[in-house]
């Protein structure tokens, strides 16, 4: 019996796709990676995932887990492989508001979890542009970040428990919902961020947070990045760490955005060299209770701070969202980043992080090196500034030839400034060369040993994350 | 050449102890575990640790890492083993206030790091009774918790980077100081909480936090635990999550404390059945600025809330610390727990966690089961209630015979209430039976595979954490 027949027996023929039906799974979202998978299987349960892995293991066939397919590093590239799509496993198993947890299948869409948390009076804070498509399994497998990491941490910090199917089909039950649980090695964090190379995440216990009672959102124009950090530090001190988002959107980004959305409204009359979108999440009841004049104390407080900083010249201009519509407009400008950066042909999408005080020199050095190596290239920068995470997009003037060089410039400049070549998009295929160049060699050896120990047949997403295997 | 001579060559003869000189390392703090180590070696650097591991590896000798020796589960029990003490590696390598990190040797004492952070205007929030002796390497290796986990997370959440010496002496450099760094598998979290069975932690990048501008500390007497959770939830909502400590100290604890400290002052005239020590960390400038009447707004706010809850009968009585001395007195009452629980002969020290709403039924069921199994046993309970973490100490009436049974009652009752048999003290020797009984069997298999992969000769703290090896 062929492995495809095995899979049909497991998931039902309707849920095993080949040929044309499998075509959407042959491409990734960036359009940069194409492959011909053997087939696509869509199991409906953890038991079916386990059976799929047993069949694949017996047939020695590669298995590539696929969730929302919004990854940016080619991690679902699946030549000759079984694509294991988790899209039918999209059930929120349970929300326990008292325990502040959601127990979910890994095929649940991020936006769906956010809505369910909201309906329970809580918040699942992870947020990024692709949240309407990205699924929890993918989010976990890349340890995704986004715009609220500053306050809530990345996906790793939002996960308490996991259910994982191993290469040979065994099911690993780590579904703890506890804040403290030191019962042996931390296996959970090994699978988070492993991009499906060590196991298939089928379920998770995700942490929910108290929902802020109100948000105060603003666009701020600044002289330079240093003033941006001064603003961030002052806001954190004055509000007790209430800054949820602090997103740097400089001229290059606002111009690229305007070109992509010609009818879009800029926040200011002119495009400034340096601008930040910020949001405060107001959790203390006193700050979120509108006073007799209809003023939200938290907003009045921000206005007061910004007024002082405009007077002393630190802030050039500021717009505070006056209602939900204006707030959504501010978010939409930022969340279009993924789409607009990948809309114009092959792009070099640097995703690096540096210490906060190194963001400005990193940007300066990268720009200079790119101008020398590939003069006339187009670029757009956007940054989760509060985390030191910079997305540096380059469309090299010499086309595809310039790609590897531009990526290497961005990554090695970040490393030289004490940073990482990989911040939040994962490694996939795109960053394997950087892993080889910049990662501690002993760390790579240990990763290879762990990969061999957990997936001796190398059938789980082979050729991803680790260089040269 | 003997392995002892090798070690003398590496660390210098003065830093290799045998016989009487090694005696302090033959016992653990609880007095429950004794062994005769081969010798004690005190390397002064990562390079020396690496050389020690190469020598031990060649000689196939077990190596047991030793830090502050304040562990509660016998994890440094070292029969015939080389005790590798990190006490000479006690240098704070660097504090970078802007980046909010401290880079430390693993032999740095917790209190020393807390003081250094304070001197830099920041806080390293981890706090527990043994902080004057516990060292960062041990704290990391047990993923220690303590009284501020509610706000800041456990040790895992406070660590950004690690330096680890592997079984064969290779040095693994994971010293990232970045909030976002997704460069391959998360090796850091594998070594945190592994109790020296996968590698020797020699250095770490620890996260520092903004230091609260003021603290408001109080002792609260309550009718029952449910009212305690109502108080916690209300305080979190009103203050925007400013509760740093929320420590349950019921009658059994306060009586044990009084017996141990006969001159000690009780917080209230009578001992109440249910009492909580709580502390708010005030980070917003407005709440921490004393007004014209000399009142701290955050304290006035707490007084207002407590006044309302006394009126409606939720709170029985309350005392707010009026100065630093009174605050320290409150902390001291709580931090004596480790000492008083281990002071009176062999004790069963349950360290379990359950979901918050299960703490009351867990306590009730455990008490009933213990009363039936070992009537007349003494017990004392203290709990990091905000984390659902309960320390349940029992001195069984039938002496040592009752130990295993009492421990099993505490642990299995926690598991039955959706909890973990191991919250924050680690597994060591004490909880290996519980690992065998309660941990997912596939998780145990995976842990064994990882152990074999990283320590094929089984020389790193053999016989700890994993049952039956």
C-alpha cells in the first residue's frame, strides 16, 4: 500500500490532496519558495496526526507541518514531502477565565483566539498583520512576536502547555495550565520555535491576560531615534510600564505605505523622517474611568507629557486617536507592513534585533553599507522599537543577484552591534546561511544532536533551521 | 595520574578538597541527604570548569555541580562524585542599566545580584528566604521561584542568556541579551531547571526590571481563602497588576512561626485561621509621589479598598506597614519558612502547585487524607497563593515510616486537582518517585533521550531528576 493510501485510510480520501488540489500548498506567502509536495493531508484530531506520523515514519517520507501559511522564511517548503495541514484542527477546546488560560487545537486562527479571549473579558495579546490567517501551531513553531511583545512577551511567554506528536507518532502530553511547574526538563520550550523539525504541535494551553480597560493610541513625530527612546523611557516610568506598542515608522516606511495605499491618509500633513506609533494599555481602574469633563485620565496624562515634550523640543508633533476608528486606522497603517514589503517582487526581508541603544547606529551602518554595495536599491524600514526588533526590507537594484549580499549586510551589521540575525520570523530556509555564519558552533552541534535524538530518520521538516543537513 | 591530581593541576591544590575539608559538601541543607564525595573542586573560571569536565569525562567520574547548597530536594547528593563548586566564580561581569541586564558568573549570590541591581537603580526581583546563600547557578538549575513570581515570573522568565559547559568540556555560548532572538532551538530553557544533569551553567545574562518607586505592604486577616482570591483579583484590577507578593500564611504557619520565634511579634492580637501578606510595587510616578498631606497615593488607595472590604465583611482585619522596618518585619515572618520547616527533624516538604481556584479544596482534601493516614501528625502550610504554589510541611506522627506516604498524599492530591507535584524546588532525589508516578510517560522517554544525547557517559549529576536511571 502506498503512503498516500495509508493517509487516505487515516484522514479520509476527501482530506488527502494531490495534483491541482495540492497546488496552494506548493507556494509560500512570500512567493519566493515553490516546491512539489507529494500530497497534503488534513487530519482532524491528534490521533489522526499520530497515525499520519506513524505512516510517514514507516515510509520514511518527510512531513512538513503547515498552519496558516503566513511564514516569511520558507519554513513550509515541502519538496516530495507530505504536507500535514492543521487547518481542520481549529477548535478552541476550552476557555477558563478564572485560570486565565485558553486550551486550543493548534489549527486555531490567531484572530479567532483573540476574539474568544475578548468574549471572555480577557485578552490574548499577540498581534501582527497576518493574524487573520496565522494559526497557533505556526505562531508557536516560529515563536512569533509582533507589536505587543514589549508588554506581554513573545509567543513563548504566552504558552503554558503543549501537546506534541513526535516523529514516530507518540503523543507527548505537556498540557500544564500552571504558572509554576518544575517537573523535569522544560520540553515545551524546545518545541516552541523549532518550526516543526522536532515534533508536530497539535494543542496548546495559552495564557490570557487581564484586558486593559482602555487604550490610548498616538502617532508621534520626532527629531531622531534617540528622542524616541527618551519618550519610551519617560512613558514607561510615568505609567508604570503601560506601553503595549512602540512602533517606529520612519520616512522610508511611510513613503512605501503611501505608494501602496495611494488614497491612505498620512497621520501628519508632512511625512517626518522619524515617527512612532504608540499605544498605552490602561489597566488601573482609576486611570480608565472618564471624569466629569468626559476626559479619560490616562489620555489627559499622555497629553500632558507630550505637551511638555513638544515645549522642550523632544517631540515635533503628535496626534492622539480620539475614537476606535482613529485607533484602528493607526494600527492598520502599521499592520500592512507584511503585505507591502512582500508585494513588490523578490524582497530581502531582514528581521534582526539589537539592544535598544544600538538601533540608530545599526540603521546608519546598514544604510551606508547597502548604499555602497548596491547603490540605488529601494528600502523600507519598520521596527518594533521597544524590543529593538528591526524589519529592514531591501529591493536590491541589481535584482536577485544582490539578495544574498544585502541579507548578509543586514544580518552581520546586527550581529556586530550585539544583536541577533533572527528576531521573530524564524529561520526556515532563509536564515540557514546566517545560522552557519553567526551562531555559536557548539550551539549548532547541540541542536544537531537534539534533532537526531528526537527525529532519527530526519523526516520532520528536513532541511530547515539547521544549516547543512 | 589520578583524577584528583588532574583537578589539582587545573584549579590548584588549594582548590581541591578531600577528607575533612570536603565534609561540608557531604551534607545538604535539609540534613536528609548525606554522601561521601570523591573530592570538591573549586574552579575559578569557565575555562577551568571546561578542563574539569574534560578530566571527569576521561575518568568517567560523576560530577555534581554545587552552588549555594540551599536546595530542598537533595539535588547535590554526590556519592563518589566530584563536587564542582562554583563559589569562586562570583563575579558580576557587567551591569548594563540601559539594556536592563546583568551579566554574571553563576556563582554570584542572589542577594549580591539584588544589591548590585539596586545600586544601578533597578531591581532583580527574585526573592526567597535563602537569598543570602543561594547562587545564580543553583537558582537557574532549579528554576527557582519565590515570592515575586506573580509579577515577574520565575527564574526562567528572568534569564536571557546562558553560558554552559557540556559533559565533554565544550563551552556553549548562548549569552544573548536580547528580548527577541529566534536563532534556532531554545537551548537556554533546556538547561534552566535541569539541575546540572545536562550541563554546568557558568554564566548568565539576567533581566533587570524597573525598580518600583515605592512599596505598600500589608498583613490581611480573612474569613477564608475564597475571600483571599477576591482580594487578589480586586487589587490586580484596581492597581493594574501591581501585586508583587500575595503570600498565604494560615494559622498552622503562624503557630509554627511563633513556636520557632517565641519573642516574635504576631501581626494581629489573635492568630487568625487565614491571613495573607501582600505587597504592591508602585511603578507609576503619580502613585508614588507623596501628596501635600504626606500621604502616598498608592497607600491611600489600598486603605480605601481595604476599608470597603472590612465594611462588607470580606476582610477581617488589616495592618499596613508604616515604614521600612515594619515592612522588613513582615517579609522576615514569611522568609523564615525554609528554616522553620526544616528545623525540626525529618520533614516532608511538599512543594506543589494547583490552579488558583483549587487551592482551598486541595488543602481540605490533603488535610483529611493525612489525618486519616497519620493521625496526630504536625503540619504547617505556607503558600505563594498568587501562583497557586503551596508548601505543605508534615512531620508524620509515625516518624520516618510515614514520609513516603505523606509525600504521596500531598503530591497525588495536587495532581488530582489539576496541579503539579513539583512547583519550584526542583526534583532532585526527593521527587523522583513522583516523576515516575505522575509525569507523562512519553515526556519521561523524551527526557531520557535528551539526557543520553547530551551526556552519553551519564556523568552529570547522575541519578537526579529522572526516575530509575
